[in-house]
C-alpha cells in the first residue's frame, strides 16, 4: 500500500486513541541519510476545554537547541506528513492499549504492525513556563 494511504489509515487510529484518552506519544525516527533533524516527538496536552499536542523537533547536533510548539492534532498531522519518507521512514504511535509501528520501504510502500503497549499510563507533555 502506498505510504500516503497507509498514513491516512494510521492517523484515524491516532484520532481514535485521542478520543478514547489512550494516546501517549508519537515518535518519528529512522531518517534517510544524516539530516540535521534527528527525531520529531508528539506528546499530548490534555485540558478541560480542548486537546492539543506538544510537537518537539530534536536535532542531531548538540549545538542546535530543540524546538517545541504547542498545536492542534490536525496541525501536527500536516507537519508529520511533510516529513514522511524524506527524511523519516518510520513512525511509532504509543497508546496505553497498543503500539503501532509505521514503516516505509525503499519503494514507497508502507506497513503498519501492532505490538503490545509500551506505556501503561499517559504522561502529559510539560509546557515551558512563560
């Protein structure tokens, strides 16, 4: 299955886990080559009025400071999609009920495998004090 279609299906499961309150974290990893960007992390920020996420860019070079931005889930989706395949070839969705591993092969096909959950509890992202 083309990775774009597989990502849409995976994202439905992400939204479902948010609605159920089981979403723990999302991590993009395994880059092609050695780009400056090493990982992208998405952590939940629950509040009484809405659900938001903290998107964090982690860079390979220690001199480059990590960047964090709070946003909606849909805004995070657009950013993650823009980084699929170039440079990231894998994405892991952690929920309290299961882990989902999304991989893109060299031909651009994707696979999603389900594993036992890594997290038993949800740890909300800590926001920087303003």
